[in-house]
């Protein structure tokens, strides 16, 4: 189980976010500890706030008085409401909040059912409850709860992260904005890419496309990004989503900063390595699909773009081992799309490749393209049914998402929407 602790000065927002889930039928209240209860069981956010008023009134110094905790069992754990309540009580007691007013909400809007706990970290005398060694105490308590309630253990840090399985955007399953956001808010933490084109090539593996929008509004120049979902044929489907509604990490300034950082941090050795892999694949491949497969066997995806006439106008290589993305022409003129387009249509090359195939020593193929024991992050590359060229999409992608995906994004956007509504009312 993973616990996540957030702090803020916005108690109303934390309660409203969870109450909104309940109103939408995506959550329910499991427990109210030391809270003022209503006679009919229905609550408004103002009613919920009253239970915390004495604590906030007594507080004089602590700015971030609100504590918002989520407890997240493994998706395969089946936890009853009764056990969720017990787990929340034991956790809050251990963390020093057992005597505080708090509410426990269960969220059921995603496959991973989990609970949120909202409270304040100042006691009735206004004193801040100690958060010393909080992370260590929280982790120890999670291990204890796993043992007590027979939950699947969460491996630490990287191992847990890499054991997660994430599926590319599936338009038919709905909640497209959430699916897209879960990828784009974290992908820059894993991969280096230097241009919008390289970023787009990487996103295409997840059935996502991005476009830059530039123009004027009320006499002011506007620049931004919009994101689209792609269908299985890599065609745009559905409405676009503005980056401004997805979080700062997905917006143009953050990405442009990442482009510069990638250019500065990408090692020459990474470039030499990917060129070597491409050269080796060309030596023993006999056509385009064969070339793509050879590269895939050494941890490299090839994203090819063609115009309506079928001519190749772009080729990008994604090296999952070095976690870098390379536009072909940036590697050198000999790796540009035009060169590959002409090469694979050259009758002499096809004839020569056919002859070489007949005499190609088995040992050469084995030595150059021995299947790798890939890091769990790249496990999908070993799937024989996964042809990650531009016309196919993968079935799964391991390890990109954080251990508690989506929640920060959802709450952040919810609070932004509240602020916008508040401003409109003032006007």
C-alpha cells in the first residue's frame, strides 16, 4: 500500500474535491471522526467546515493547516469498507491525528479503489501536530497495515514504479482527458526529447498527438498547446484538450525548458550508440518491417510518418535504454527520412538484400541481435505481437506513471475551476 500526504491552506477546497466525488456517484463517505453530524445524513461543505472552525480559529502560525492523505492499496487488493475504516483509524492514530476531526472518503472513479482522509494538523489549542519523521512513520505504518489486512506489499520506489502497467489512451473506454493527462504530466521525467516533433513521436506510442497553437487574442499574441487522442490508425479522434487545463508540466513553457535541458544533457555517447544500432539493423535487414523489428529487438522503437502519397517524410528513433528520442535527420543526413524512403524502394537494394538473406550466417544475426534482458520499464518490447511502427499501437507500457497517478492533477484542476467560478461571481 502507498500513502500520500499533501498539505495546503485550502481546507474548503480539499473537502469540496472529495464531496464533489460523492455527489457524482464516484465516492462515498465512510467515516466522520469527531465531526458534527446532520440529522438526515446529507451534508454541505459549509456544514463540514464547522467541525474544523474551532481548530482553525485557535491557529495563529501554521499556514498550511490542512492535511489531505490518500491510502492506496494495490489494484489487485479487495478491501471492504469496514477494513478501509479500520485502516484509516489505525493510520491516523499512528500519525498523531487520532483525536482530530477528520473525514474518510472512498473513491471509486478509477480501477484502483482507495480512500482519502481530510483533516487539519493543528490541535484544539492551535498548536501544530508534529510531522517529525513523518515519511518514515507513514511507510512503516503502511507495511504494518499490509501485514494486518493481508494486502499485497508495495515494492520500494523504482521496483514498485516499474511493476505498474499502463495502457495507451483508449478512446472507447472514456475519460480521455484523464488518460492523456496521466501520460503527459510524467513523460518528461523519464525521456529526453529536444523538439516538438520528437515529443510528438514519443506521444504517438501512447495514442496521443500534440499541436502548437499561435495567434492573437484581443491584440495580444497567444501561444499554447492542444492535445488529441489518436485511434488505432493514428488518426485524431474526439475533441482537443488545452494544455492549460492539464497542469504546468504539460504546457509550452515547461516543454521548451525541457527541450533545452535535453539538448544540454544528452551525451554524445547516446548519439553514437543509437547510430550504431541503426547501422547494424540496416546491415542485416531486408525491408522496412524487418528493419523496424531488428531495432525493436535492441530496445528501439521506430516512428515513421508518411504523406497521403505514401512517401516517407519523417523518421524518429526512440531508444528506451538511454531514454532518448532522436529525429533521423538530427543524427546525420544519412539517417534522414528521404534516404530511408529511397533505400527501401531501390530495386538494387531489394535484390542485394534478397541475395544476402540466402547466405547470411546465423551466427551473425545471433551475435548482433541477441534478445536483451530489458529493464522492466521496456518489457513491452519483447511482445511479439507489438509492432510499434506508425500503424500499430502497443498493448501495454510498463512503469511510466507515478505510484499514485492522476490524483494531484485532478485536484489541481478542480481547485482551478473553483477559482474561476469564484472570479465570475465577483464580476
